């Protein structure tokens, strides 16, 4: 809401008085102090000491955060139960309407647990658990089409050539 012109009174304080009043409102001292050269040098030494003791500011790039180096930790460790794990399989089940059967694919079931100490590891190993994951090799029932057989053969030959040449160092591929 604007102040009407007839109610506004300009201040009769000088610029210096207004600054002093403003400083008093904010609790700031406006008195200027003349410091000697020795006092200035002492203040600079204090600032240098403070800056050297203070932790340096670190700049983190959000797009490329700092990376922690890998540190091996034995635990937690996964153990596997080979006796209760089952490979994937196809099973014939009766159709819902009762007429005929439907082949249903049942996914592999791997039973595992985590151990957090050497004692737990020894207890689990003695009760039949294994450190090696079960390997379920599934054979294809139908053969590959000639197109996919050629593609698989080409990929196998490229892999074999790569093994013969050794690792590719310096080309962006590890």
C-alpha cells in the first residue's frame, strides 16, 4: 500500500547519522580502527595458521563421484544347498477345463544362504552346504536354425581368435 504524499516526512538526519542508526539497529560497530603494521602482520599470521589447520574444501563432481578402491571382504558369503536346488524343467499339467495337458516351464530353484562369520561358515559346510553354486546345464530340445548356427559359429571363431591374440590393451577394452 503506497504511503500518501501528505503523510510522508523526509528524514532530517544526515547520511552519516543514518548509517550510524542503521549500524545500531543491526548491532554493528561502525567505528573505524587504525591498526599498526605489527597488528596487521599478527592478524595475517593468525589467518595463515587457521587456513593451514582447516580442512581443505573438496569439490565433488556429481556426474563423476569419487570412487572407492575395491577392498576384499570374505563375509558375508553365499553358500548353496545342492541337495534341495533344482534345475529348470518343463512339466505337463492338466488343462484348466480338464481337456488335455499344457506344458508349463518351471524356473530353476537355487537354495542359498548368507553367512557372516567363520564359525557360521564351518557350521554350514559341515551340515552339507557348498561354496560352489550349482550348475544347471540345459540342453536345447530343438536344434538351431541354419541362420543361428552360422551366427553362433562366427561368434565362436571371433572368440577363439581373440584368445589367440591375447588381451587388447590400450584400445579402450580391458
